[in-house]
C-alpha cells in the first residue's frame, strides 16, 4: 500500500475521526457581524470549523504523556536498523487500545517507533502533535476537494507535514513558488498610497471615512476565498491564465491553508501580494462584494449602510483606475507624498532643522486642527507665527552643548533649576537597572502556558481583586484568564505589583482597557504612568491607535493624566457591540500618535522646553542693549516710520499683517486645488525670470564639491515643482518657506559682490511682487 493510502486510513481511523474536518479544505471568511465586511462563503461554517480544529488540538495536547507517544507512533519512523517503515500500523483490526509492546506490520514493537521521542521536551511533543492534527485535517481536505489544481497543493502540503514529523523539522515551503513577499509594493502599501494620493485634500471627517472604507477593503482581501484558475472565465489569454495560476497557488500555500493548518506560517494576502494578483481578481471580487452589500443592506446600521453603499463604490472606482493605469504612482516602491492636511504639522516649514524623531510638535499639529473649520485661536496663531527664518545651526549646537551646564544658566533656572524628575523618571531608572520588568502575557488554549506566567496571572488576580473591591473576583478571573485578553504586567522581585488588562480588537482598530491597578504599597511612584506608556508603545508597534475604557469616578483623574478624554472621537458604529457598558462608569477615549515614543516622551519634552528657554534667554541678551535717543524731531521731522526706531526690529517686532482679500479668503478655504493653481502660476513666473537660472536645478556636487558642507538643507525650483505636483504645499506658508530657503542658502554660500548673490536679491523681490499680485503675501 502506498504511503498516502496508509496515511488516509490512519487519519480516518483516528480517535477524533472527522470531527474537525474542513469542508473542501477551504476555510470561510470571518463572520460579517464580527468584522463588518462581506465574505463569499457561509461565515458560521467557517467559524465552526476553526473552533472544531482548535478544540481537537486542545484535546490532543491534554492527552497523558503515554497517550501522546502512542498518537505520534502512527506517524513516526521505525528506529530499527534497516527498517523503512514510516509509521506504526496495527496488525489486528480489532485492537482497541495499543500498548508499547504491540507489533507493527514491520514486525517491530510500537516502542521502536517512539524511542527517539522519549528524550524530547513536552513542548516539542506538543509541536509534533499539532502537526498530526493538521495532517488529519489535510487528509480530510484532500479527500473532499474536487478541484484538481487545489488538490495538488493540498497533497504537497500533506507530504511536507508528514515528512517534517519523520525528520522532526519545522515545515518550510521550498518550491518554485518562491517566498513572501512576492511583489513590491504590496497591496496594503498601494492602498495606503492611494489614500494619500487621491484623498489627502479632503476634510478630516471625510478623510476618516475613506480610511475606514480602505480598511474594509483590506479586510475583504485578507479573508476572501479566491476562485481556482479553471473557474476564472474572464481570463482569456494564456499569459494571464499562467500568471493567475501561480498567484493562486501562492495564495493557497501561504495565506489560505495556514488559516486552518497553523503548523504552516500564515501571511496576510495584502502584505505579500501586489498589483499582479489584484489585477487578476479585482473586477470579479468587486462585483461580489457589492452584491453582498446590497443583499444585506437592510441588516446594516444606518451609518454603516451609508458608508458601504455611498462611499465604497467611488473608492473602488478610483482604485480600479489606478490598478489598470500604466503609470499610476501608487505602485511606485519609492512613492512619497505629504500626509493629509489635517495631519500636517503646524511647524512643517522648520521640521527638517530638528534631529528629534518624535516630539511635542506632532501633538501641536493635531491640536491645531480639531475640525473642518479653523478656530479663531488657530487663525490668530497662524498670523502670529508667520516666521520663515530657521535657527542657525551654530546656535542650535551651542545651546545643546551648554543646556545642562550651570555656568550657562540664566534667569529663573539659575535659582530654580528644573532637576525635579518627571513622574515616570524613577520607574524608567528602575527598569534600566532590572529592578522592575514589563511583560505582556496572555492565556492560550492551543499553546502551552509556562508555569511562571500562570504564577504571574495568580498574582495579578490578587492585585486586581484587592485594588478593585467593587469588581467581583469571578469576573476578574474570567477576563484575566480569557485567551482573547492580554495583560501588561509590572514585575518586581519576580512578583506582579501592577498591571493593565486589555482586549485588542484588531479589525476595528481599537483596544479596550479592562482593568488597571497597582498594589497599594507601590502607588504614588509613577508606576501607573510608566505602565500606560509601555502599553501605548506596544499598541503603536501593533498598529492599533485607539484606547477605550470605562472609568469609575475614582479613576477618571488618572486616565485624564494619561491623555484620555470624555470626548469620544471614534465613530460609535466602530465599537458598539464590541465592548460592554458599565453602569456608573464614564466611557473615555485616547488616540495615540504613532510618531511619539511614549516611554521617552517626558524626557524629550523637558529637553525641548529647556532648549526653548535658553533660546529666549539668548535672544534677550542680544537685544538687551541701550540705543541712542531719537534726534529726528529736533531736525524738524514731524513723523517717522515706526520700523525706523533703532533696535525695534531686533526684538522680533514686525509690522501688523495687512490681510488682503485673497489671503483672507485663502485662510477660510480648504480647497487645496485652488491654492495649488495660484502657487503654480507664481512658480512658473519665477522660473521664467531672467535671474532664476542659478536656482532651476539642484546644485551639482561635482561642480561645487563643498556646497553641501555649508548648506545642510538645500532647495531649488525643480524640487519645488515636484512638491507642488505631489500636493505637498497645503498652505502658502510651506511654499514661501521653501522659496525663501533658496534665497537664504544662496546668500549664505556666496559673497554679496557675486553674480549669484545679486540674482537671489532680484529674484526675491520679484517673487514677493508676484505673491502680492495673487493675494498670497500679507507682509
């Protein structure tokens, strides 16, 4: 009998039989009620089958030690010399419970099939047993699959798993299919590029809607069951058929089968495939998605129905154009474009001058745009902050070198030095010294949970029950040990002294914080803030940027200090039905900024604060000098311009802005296309000017070897044209800042008597004139 036939008989006669079988070997997409996205199969069937598979694995892993060995003997090679038997097979069909002395058809006892396993750890045996369950399921899938192409893939993976149990190896697919990722950029990156490329001009709420639509599409692509090549009737050319056949096999091996056979590494479809697969399936899949949306429209909440039936089709139309366009930029691996307008940093013009990768200015950017219409305070700040000059690098270097030197302190810092540590400074030092540790732990029904983790769970149960007396201990235990929940534990002297229990909802993009507590004797030491900062950094790495929690009256203050607010910015449809309401508690929300490292945030902000104060003191020293009195009036002059008063401009004073009609309208407008057209006309005029020739292209390093030693942030008219085309200039301030940098760089590098210097002076005057003509210059 062939090896395959033997395995089929063994799997059919296994104790669990087909209870965990996979219909056709094809898992179905998740339930729509859970993920709010359509699927092309019956969701209940898929969920039921996956649950059965996990239940079977859990049952097998719970076997006694000897029973595990007996189970593995069926798939293990006989260790007798010169024996080629690849699995123990009973000689008596009526045998009920085999023993280690029972003979195999190869005439050797069962013990010879597992003798090499007795030295293995329990974790290794459990790994092999998971593959055994996967082999059983793969055998069921093979027997039920009717499509020949798919059946070949199942057969290949069946033999791969079978071989890995014989050799005790980890299954790795090595074939002509290649290894993921198969194409760059991937689908996920291209759709992200599409959001920026086509929708960045939208107002904040509209852009968020398109973002949610994109998330739904990505979820559909990751959970959809793509049709076999033979059923794709719309593929007519042999070349297209060959390409799709390869893509479909890759999808089966790396994305589809691992959803029910987790011995194989699973990849999300959108992260490893690119334009090729999307081109092959998009039109077919698009029709099925919209058909299912329309069938289930009456079951959807009103907001969801509007999003899926009103906003989803235009998004698909736009994506369709970019998929089949010859030169679409979203498929460029080096695609770069500024983020949407409402995420623009208010200090974008000077961002390249700082070396800090993440800082407070990112928070200011969000604070400055809380809605579609700028507030009066925002407009006032814009007018006051109309400053384009960068701080000289020499000044920056000088301040950084002396910022903490007492000999250079001035003003209040000289007496009241800011040496008081931040709230989380002490815990950070203790963590650095290994006095405390942070661990994210979770229970599992399929993986072995270590004894240490279980001890930490029990300790956390005591902490939460003591610190949260109004919460029933049964409820705490239920959620703490639930495999869907995770806990970040604060460990000191190998015992938990605090923690935050949370449940992530990856498909919805948020996490619910369930319990948060620190043992009484360790409170008021900054541990609560340090725990929350670690939790924020953990979620940013996972791509989840929203926290929700129900806080009682005693916890509201703590959560507010951690950045939570009672103003819920998430759409209710995103979390409704996912989290449980608590009577007498207040729902609070925290949105994370992915540019911030929260465990380093306080130290970064404190250092920035010191820097700004030193800069202010330095500026004060520069202008604190006595100027001679005015003598104009003695000479008969009745009035003088205010800017001619000696020393006034050195203080930073500027004439009051004269808001022209065009500029005022622009401040009120959110239409980036109108602004782009106005800036384009100015840029074209500047490029056509006779004195623009030195600035039309970047300076060639071969022609001027030392130029970039002196000019750290170069700029030229070609770069500005590229930025204008990519919609980088979402405000006139950014455009003016780049143009002024061209002139400033020229004046820094060249002496006043040179031709280049004079070109910069002439072109700067011309530029200001053109900006005034279109109403964009109010200086």
